[in-house]
C-alpha cells in the first residue's frame, strides 16, 4: 500500500511518501491535486493507494508555532558564510 500525505510545511504544503520523499507546493489545493494525480496513476497498475490530507491550522496557530526569525539571509555574504572582520 502506498500512502501520499499532504502536509503543512514551513513555507507552504508538501506531498510526502514516507519521510524522505517530498514535493513542495505553494498552495494546499495544488498539493492535493498532485497527490490525487499520483494516486490515480499508481491505481491504474492495480496497487493500493491512500491519500491522507492534513487539516490546515488557523493562521494564528500556524504563526505561533513558527520560529520567530523566519527570514533567511539572501545575498553573496550568506553563500560564503560569515565574513571575517
């Protein structure tokens, strides 16, 4: 039996197969659509497939659970690590 899990991630949604395989999506609807498409493709070959969709949390609960510093440094200095002074 193959199980596709649609789960909330830090920066959007993801379709997971186990813990190692993941496909990121910006929206929950796109993730659900992809999970069902993959499930249909596998079902055509006679395998058992399940799609499990995580319920979305309210925005305030999601923000409270997120780390306070969500911004990541972007730019050449972050590519090389900390600069020597």
